[in-house]
C-alpha cells in the first residue's frame, strides 16, 4: 500500500491509515476502597493492521476522591517504529512519568470527563542510524488536556466524543504537538456496565517544528478498538448486598 502525500503550500506531509487496538482500565483494589491501579496497553499499527507503528503501555496508582474524580500517577513506555517520511529512520523508545487529574460529571443522559495530564518524557536519540545504542535521551515536558462526552443510548449502547490537545513546553521547539479528535460507539458487555468495548475513528494531526523529524508534520486517520473496564480487583459483597441483588431478580 502506498502512503498518500498531500501538498500544502509547497510542503508535503504523509497521511496514514492506522489501527489502535487496546485496553484501558481503572481497578480499585477492592470494592469501596479509594485506592487502585489504572492501566492502558495499545498495539498500534500502520495501514490499519499490516505494518508496525508502535507498542504502548501505561500503569499507575489510582485514587478515587469522594466526589468521584480521580488522581493518577505512574509511568508509561512506548516503542516506536519508522512508518512514514516523518518518522525517525530507526526504532526508538519513549519513557514517561505522568501525573493526571480526572474530573467526572454525571448527567441524566451521559457523562462528561475532563482530564489534565502532565508527562515527563525521555526520547531515545542516535547520531548514527547503524549503531545499536542511543547517544542520549531527549527530555520533553508535555501537557495534555482532554474533554470527553458520552451519550447513553439505552442500557446497552452509548456514544463517545472527545478532543485531546497535546502541548510541549520543554524544549520550546514547538508548543502544539498534536490533536486527537475522536467519535465512537460503545457497548456494555455486562449488566453492571463494568466491561465495555468501544469502536471509533480518531483524527490525529501531528504538528512538528522539531529538528528530529526535519520539521515534517503528518496526519493519521485511526481506527480505534478498545476494551475498557472499571471492575475492582476484589469485590466484597455483604450478605445484605447479595440479598438485594436476588430481590431485584424477582
């Protein structure tokens, strides 16, 4: 498959058709406990699924506030492959620490979420493509703001819209790094709505003024398929709760 190229004012940038296949979960250690773990894992492919793009994992500690909002912190790792003309010509790792605050506002017909995330990133860089080691790790500080809205379509299905803006503050070779706009459809897989699957489209322009990629931008059209969950690691039901569940079945 040939990657299409769009010409804009004498400049060109690659346009890719990618696939993101993964899992996102927030799991309390036990039901009713404010502490837990959050995790993400994505297998990212170019040409929908045919070509390597990246592997991504995120893990962190999660704290549920009485308001329903969440505080998270942890680490993330992404391993990147060259997949277009705006890529580095070698595989490279991206190590991250992150801190985030997630605001959740429940409405009768759905849920609003506002997420504010800071990432400290160390990006592997080489001066000689042929060498097996990295000369240094370029440091970046990113701020990521997301606004997300879900719409209930009855008990089984729901819709999702979100927009996510990535800003870079250190180094100041660019400020606006990328934008991720998403629209998708989700389905609850269990009656408690603790397991879900979402399928949707993400529009992802990357804006670059970095010397690492010769100031080349790109546009990704992405298919996203994600399993999500909020089930606690350990669920504690009292006899009263079990009885209430049985009464609801009658």
